[in-house]
C-alpha cells in the first residue's frame, strides 16, 4: 500500500465518492509535522469533512473547545504535551469523542498505552491516507456522526461556536458566559448568518412578544452580547441602521 504522498492524498479519497459537504463533520488534526498536517487536512476535505489543524497539545485542547470536533486524529509525539496527556484531557471533557492515534512507534506496549488511555483506533507511521480516512469513517459511523444533520446542535461561525445541547458558547477557544436570553439571541443570529434581522423579528423569536419598548430591550441585549462576544476582538455582531442586526464571521467584515 502506498505511503502518504501528494498523489496519494488525491487518488485515495477521490471526489467520486466524496460525501456531501453540508454534512460538516469536524475533524481535529493534531500533529507537529506541518507537511503531514497539510496532507491530512486535504484528505479530510476531500472526504467532505472540515479539518481543524493544531500543531501542539495546548493548541489542540484550545481548538477542541472551540470547534467541538466529531473525531480527532492525534499524534502520539508532540512538542509540548505527550499525546497521551492530550488524549486523557480530551477524554475528561468529552468521554465519547472518538480518537484515532498516530505514532511512529510501533511497539506493542505503546499501542496498548494509547488504547488504555481511551484511543478508539491506532495507526502507525508511515501510513496510507486512504487507511486514515477509512478508519475515521468507521469511527464516525460507530458514533453516528458520519451524517451530521442540517439541524446539528453545534453552530460554528469563524471562531465562534455555540452548542445547543449544553448551552455553551466559545470564541477562539475561550468560553463565554451568557444569560439564558443572551444565549437564545445569539442562537437566533447564528441560525441566520449574514442575514439582517429586525428588532420585531428578534422580539418575536426570542421573547415571543411585540410589546411597546421592546426595541429598547433588543438594543440592551445586543449591547450586552457585544461586550461578551466582541470585546477585545474583531467585531462579529453588526448594526444595520434603520433595519436591524446581523452576525458575520470576523474575517468577513461588515
């Protein structure tokens, strides 16, 4: 079987069988070799999924908190934290998160250590990209994440991640504490990215009301959201004067 090369990246996971990109499966790729990380990212993209690369353990943990991955590809040897340390910390935050370990060490005890720490599968370097994608697909099917529905309870826009099930919000990996109504307002905005919502629409959807003074209520909550989401960062929540409010990925601008 061919080992990982640029040719292998394209031929192994060709577009003929590429799943629908709207499935938006998120794959965290943790490896300190930039060339290999790039190849894995291309392979993941060709498979119809969205890659989130990280080059060391600490950035991997921050990225995981931010992107809420469906599956992780994790190198066993990292420049800061040991791969097993990262695995244990990922497991402590999400016990059901499937993890595929990569390692250059093929001794039986290392495979046992990884599996004992919570890894779901193990691939030894050098490997075929086709094999990695097939292993990931198996893990995703086992956990039911292969077909992520349009109503996926995790909404991602740029560095902003909202998880409906746990009612948690992160921006750039940092958790943002919101009140119940602030969360509902942000969830509504993220359900309609780049779309301008009027104060009346927001009142109807978040408060089920159109009472007098409601416009001021919306302004107060938008202001509060901005302080928590945008403070010290590129703004995401924007006012369209005389119309309403919209949310954009920070890099999109106004």
